[in-house]
């Protein structure tokens, strides 16, 4: 019992106090450590206050104080590199793009995924939770499935899902004298779910809808678990939340195992599946060679299931979030909606989008980049120091959390100018590298070798969808709309997004 008490005091009091002294001695500033909980209670209080009020429409894109109020306050009070406490662990908030690049480009394993990411394996798996050689192996196997030529084969799936959505809206509009009002957030979640079901697994959205519902619940429960599961062993306790999370994970994995085994049997029977991600993944896994070019054993069934969980969650979330905020922003700025529509009609007319035309959509690309700058799907990238390491003139001990602050860097006036909180796609007119004073300050899909493998998939899907919507509808926000972005792992609207659509 004495040994246990000493270990707990070391973990919850002595170690945090030592780390606090080490960090402050090197010039870092931050919040004072509070026993066991650190800043978690204060963070919840600030979020409760911020989320109880919408963002004022006269500065609609200034969302950082609402989305991450604690980090916003600490960076304002203590600088771009400062610290808070996630329980007994110091969390260094990094708002300097040069330091972010140094962390994300490190190839020696000095910065690893946090322990909290390991909990996320109940929601996603694969590349999102792996480090080291395991990550490199999975990335080598999966890279071929995301090449531009392979993604081109999925365009018919994208178009089919978007056509179904457009037809449903047009039918509703014909019964409502040409205008309808609907919740665009739920509509685009359904669209993304249908696309990922068809393009990733070759199944209908009805077959995938159960997985989407379970993963939505799992994401909410995962956020709740972060408040307590940083305590060693707490995730193993049979609490109500832990039991439900494990039950959800078991059901999702059983469903995915059935889809994968059915596909494997089909491939053994000689059926070729090279127009969806699962088929391409299984094909690449069968033919896998290691880094030296020698034939090697690929991913196990559990590995493939983990990657499929990531396909489902990230594939649906990223595109639904990007499309929702794009439509919200284009409703706030109708002049850009008109410019984007004019370009789409000029390139495609009323024809379905094709890859060559999509690559010529300059204004649409500028709009998407500006939306990704102001409303990045992921607000923070978390890492952890594996051993003592120097970064930006500060030596960090092992076990320090690093919060790479995408949102603050994306709207830093010193980098983006005095209009950094305003929607101005013109800044991307000459491409991403010339949009601001630091070419590496724009990284909505991470940066370096660990950038999001599904980035091109998400952007291609989003461009097809927005083009087909602009071809047939004009849209504006309903007077009942409340602008309230918040984080549920990704950047969600807190409430419904009522939108008025009018047929052209």
C-alpha cells in the first residue's frame, strides 16, 4: 500500500511539479498545475461558457475563442509556445509553424502519438494510431490505393451518390414551388456516408449506416473518456462508458470482418475489385513487398479492420465537415457563391464533373483552401515526446504532450495579414505556397510524411459534390441558423444548419 501511495504521488504531484520547474526555468510560461486534474475542469468550464453563445455574425469567422477557449486564452496571455495541464501531463501549445514542421517531419520517432490516441483505436485504427515501422509498413501498402489514377476510378461512385442527393432535393423543391429548407449538416453526412460506402467498400449506404451510427456514438463517448482515462488503468475499469465503448467496437469490427471476408472470398473466385478502396487495399496487401523490395507478409485481418474503421470515420467526417462549412461560408458570401457557380457552369455546363474539368476549377479550389484555413476539420494535432529532446531552444523531458495548434497558425495576423479572420479566397490565387509569408503555415491535412493519406480522396469528393450543387441550386442560410462551430474530434456545427435552396 505504501508503494502504491508513493507511486501515485510521484505521478500526480512530484513529477508534474518537477516538469513545471524545468519548463519555467527555460523561459516557458503557462498555467499553474492543479492536483490530478490540471486544467481539465477549467477547460470544461470555459467551453461551457463559450458554447452557450453563438459567434457574432459581424465577425463570423473569428471562431478560435469559441472552439478552444482555454488554448486561446493561454496563448494570448503566455505566447505562441506556452503550456497547460492535461491532468498531470504538461501540454505544450505550439503556434509557431517552423516548430510544427520540425515535429511533423521528424523521422526518428522522437515525437510519438499520445496515449490518448491509443484509446482512439476503439473508434479508428490503422495509420491514425500507429508509429514507427508499423506505420511505415501500412503506409506503403495503402499508398497505391490513393494514387490519382486509382481515385479516377471512383469518380462514378462520387457522381452516383451526388446525383441521388440532387434528385431528392429537386423532387422536394418541385413540391415546394422551387424552394426548400433542410438541415444541410445531416444531408451532407448522409452523402459522405453513401460515398464512402460505395467508393471504399462497394456497398450501399444502408449496409454502412449502422457503422456510421455506432461510430458517431463512439466519438461522443471517446470525448467523455478523455476526462478520466488519462489516469493509468482507468480505461480497463468496467464503467458504464467503458463497457459501452467496447461493445460498440466489437459490433463494428464484426460487421467489417464480414464485409472483408466476403470480399476476400469473391477475389478467390476470380472476381476483380479494383474500383474501390477495399479492393485496392486487399490487392496491394497480397502483393506487398518490404522497403528492400523483398516479398513480405502484409497486414493481418485485424490490421485491415483497423484501416477500414479509419476509412469509415475519417472518410465520412472530413468531407461532411468540409462541405458543410463551405456551403455555410458561401451562403454568408453570396458574391463568391456566384463566382464559383459561374466557373462550374463554364467548365461543365450541365454535364457531370470529370477529372480534367475538376483540375481546372481555380476559383473553387481557392474557396476550399480558404474554408480549410478558417475551418480546418482537425483543430489540433497531438504528439508526445518519447525521450528528452530539444525543440526551439527548449529541452523537453520525456512524456510531454505537444499540441500543434492548426487553428491559431491558420489565422495568425503576422503570417496571414490583418484580414486573417476574414474570408478572402484571393489570398490563394497564386497557390498555397504564396498565400502567406510562411509557405508551411497552411496544413489542414497535417504536414510532411505523416500528412493525411486520404486528402486527395476528400477534396475530389468535395469538388464533385459542390460542383453538382452549384449547377442546380442557389442557397442561403435560414434566418433561424445559429453560427456555433465546436469540436467533437472534428469541427462540427453545434446545432442543425438550416439552409434554403432554390432551383435554378
